[in-house]
């Protein structure tokens, strides 16, 4: 089938099997490789993308559901000021990462900060319940998100609170 959708702000179309996974389409048809093929069962977050504004596992999205949707991958999000806030916050808090599931961590961080610029621990742990990251300490990650929120407030309002 031919599917048309918006990918990182551009109208695209591609011919694929109707049940081909979005993560595979991104990697094989568009050479966007930040979304990784990890568990392929929705349990690790390594394949995360923004799918119509929500962080979603692209391994569970078949091609026929992509039709008419809007998708942003980490490659697209990395072009934004919001991405820079998060990277600066992670760096300032000493968040260590092997990179494997960065796409999930960064996109979930963004969604969390959009909802609350100073999320509490409960919100943090709830938001990250679908991310199985083996290399980043949760408390470091939480500190990185709080730091990113302060950086964002300074960037937008010229102050941190
Ligand atoms: S590869 Fe999609 S959630 Fe693990
Ligand atoms: S970044 Fe998640 S396992 Fe390393």
C-alpha cells in the first residue's frame, strides 16, 4: 500500500506492506536510525517517536495506521530549542547514556516538561514507566530533567522560577 504522512515536518509518501512496522519503515525507507529495533513488543522505549503528539513505540505501529499521521523522530526533534534545553540539562546533571534508548528518554522528557516544567518524582516515574534504560540512573535522569526545566525557563522568561 502507499501511505502518506508528515515526517519531521515534511509531506512524505512510501509504498510498503500494510503491516510493516513504523520503526522498520523509518530505518529502511527513510534512513532515520535513532528509533531502534529493540524488544519489538512495546516494552523498552528504544523505538519511540512522537506519533500525533504522543510518545509512542514505533515497533507497535503498522504502516496502515501511519496513513495521514504526523510523526516526529529524534532526528527531527533534535533541530529544536527544546531539544537543546534537554541536552544541556542532562549534561549539567551528569546524565550518562550509551545512546541506545536516548530517543525514548529524550522524547518522554520533552512530553513531561510540556506538562510540568518542574515535575515531581511521581510524575517522573509514571512518565518513564515504559522506558527500560539499563545505563542511566533514574535519579540522575530526574535531576537532568529538572535542570532542563530551569534552562528552559531561563531561555523563555529570562529567569528560572
Ligand atoms: S523496540 Fe519498541 S518498545 Fe522496544
Ligand atoms: S541509553 Fe538506555 S540503555 Fe543506554
